[in-house]
C-alpha cells in the first residue's frame, strides 16, 4: 500500500474485483491469495492432506512415515506447520510419537467416511 500510495480500502476493493474475476481468493487470517491458472491447489487442512499420505503412499501399520522436512517440501509449508499437524495425527492415534533419532511410524490406518453417491 505504501509502495503504491493507496489506502487499505482501495486495496480491499481491488481484491473484491479480482475475486469476482476469479484471479484472487480470501484465505484465513484476513489475507488474500492470487489464483494461478493451471495450478491445482488442495485447499483442505494440512491434517487431512497428511492423513492422505498414508493411503496415497500405501503405508501399512508399522511403516515409517515421511520426515517433517520431506513433508514441508512436499506440501510447500514450513516445518513448524507440519509439526503441528503431525501432533494432531499423533493425538488421533494414527502416528507414533516423534522422538530424537526415531522416525514416526504409522500406528493405525485412517477410516474413510465417504458417503455413497446418489
């Protein structure tokens, strides 16, 4: 805003126009994100996407789960963000607890609650 000499209100109105044109979208925290055509983006919470890693990578109970660093690169988020999501999966009983020098392992497979198509 300072760089272009415009007020916050002008910027917000511009983003509303961009949203209506399909090139921007609001994100949690009162921020906006530019929508890039041709780049599919999964908008689900990170916890859900990490749960899908078990199924997508065909991990069995007892298998090593990918590291925090590997997951942060794979999903394009910071390591602390991945750690918080992994803690939720540990609390849900899907993953073992992380320890120094020990990799997380899969403790249980996620249950799918997909409704039948009508």
